[in-house]
């Protein structure tokens, strides 16, 4: 069991690319000797490794400490697609093994299927269950503040399903649930482009639109777990009806579902965003108008987030090939033209492509985040 200082060392290391004992001592306001003692125990326990960076010619470089990739393993299950994707990741966030299974909507059946798939999955890498720290599950819907109960999921047709406890009973693992966009934000914070950002917002752009915020290094869940439900911000008062019962929500203008609907309404020969972009390049005015409408709505929403929260970074997570052309250009223009001139261009916008496995990896990173960031102070 790690003591409080060792837990803090882990937190610092996960947020860095490696740190020296001296820097850790400075940040924790402890003596280097005290840090050395703590680190020695962690090295002996196989949690950390040392690496010596190449000399820059200015004296001996200090030894950097890093988390060992094989110091801990996590499992993640995504319930977002037509099939469940289950992955195994290491402490560096690398996906080591993956499997898929049918998505049972009956929770008991689903739990049994996930539990049954775990032994074969981890055996692929000769890892035993006691080396696995936890299991994360991501789904579309509301999760309670303890990350244990799926309060509501329209996609799964669930209400108040205590999925974490059910999975824990079947697997013996610590289980945490997370909403899809929040899980992806956690994944980018733990292992991706937002590793060093303490304040950032992730926007997920797919069939629906999601968002999640990190403030001061912590995921912001909101008073009722509903923080980040950007999809249902009203962008066009009195606009198209939304599945939520309101009108003119961002989802009705900018989601891939909305773009597909507009494409059908205009009878365009296009099956994907890539094809719609190709039509726009050829000068098809209907295709250009659809991409403009979607890009403007998305950019406007992001500008509002920047204006309200002033984040260090915005991460846009999109489907492969869905954010390359006119859509991206219009989004960027709409951001610039809707923030105060003094804030224009000050917020870096990163974009990452995601696929089915990204969600399962995000789920696994929720388990890793719980392990590292939610360690008791
Ligand atoms: Zn809505």
C-alpha cells in the first residue's frame, strides 16, 4: 500500500514525461533525501523506472523517474457501439489486447458476458487478474456521482442500473462507470494531448456531440452529473425539433446524424462526411451550405466555452476523415469570430481521430484515473 507521499509522487509522474528526484522534492516541498527514500521503495516494488536523458553538453543530466508500463493494468469496456469492445491497457495507456462481444441490453446478461471474456483477454498477455487494478465502463447516458449507477441511458434503455456493483460481484474488480465524453477527456488527460493541461475542454463530435471539462486538474462532473451536455445547448432558438424535446439544440445542427439528415433532405449523393466534403470542393452549393451550418454551430458553441471558461486547450475528438475540410475551416473561423478580440487565437485547438477502440481505451483510462488521481489525499 502506498503512503500519501508516494501517492503524490505517482500523481506528479503521470502528469509529466518523467521527473528528477530534485524536481519532485521541489514540487512537494520536501527534502531530496526524503524523496529518495520514498522513491527507493517504489523502485523496489516495480512501480517506477529510471531513465537517463541524453546529455545536452551542459554537465551530467539528472536521472528521470517514470511510471513503469507494466506497473499496473486496467480493463475498459465500451457500450457505445453495436458490439461491446473490451480492452486491456498498461500504465502508459498502450492497448495490449482487445476483444468484442454482442451487446446484451439485459444488464445481467451483459455483465456475465464481460466477466466471461476477461480471463482469455488478459491471458493473451500472460497477465493475471491480481495485476489488473480496475475495470472502467463507458456508456452514453447519465452516471451517478459515485460512478456506480447508470441513472439513465436512452441508448441502452436503462434506468438506475447498478452496473458497477453487478460487475464487481462477477469479476472481483474495482469498477467505475463514466459517460462517453468524460471518459475520453480522462483518457486525453492521462495519456494523450491534454496530459499537461490543468484546464481544458474536450468536445466529441460523432453521431451525437458531447463535451467534458477539466478544471484545476479535476474532471468537472457538475451538481447532477450533467456538466458538459453541450449537445442540448440551444444554438438556434425555435429551430429543428431535437430528440430531447427542445428545439434548435447543437445536436440538431452539427452532429453527424444532423448532417446526414440534411444531406438526405437535399437529396445529395453522399454517404459520409468525406463524400460531402468532396462535393463541397466541386462547388456543390447545398453541400457547402450543410457544412457551413454545422461548422458554424459547432464553432459558436466552442467560442462560448472559451469565453466562459478560458481553458488552456480545446480538444476536438472526431471520427476518422470527418474533420479535415470545409467543416474544420468553418469551425475555426466561427471560434475566432465569436470570442472577444482580446481572446482570439489564444486557445490552442487540438484535434484527434477516434474509433470504436478509442472508447474502450477511454473506459480503461477511467479506471487508471481513479487509481492515480482519486487516491485519497
Ligand atoms: Zn436537444
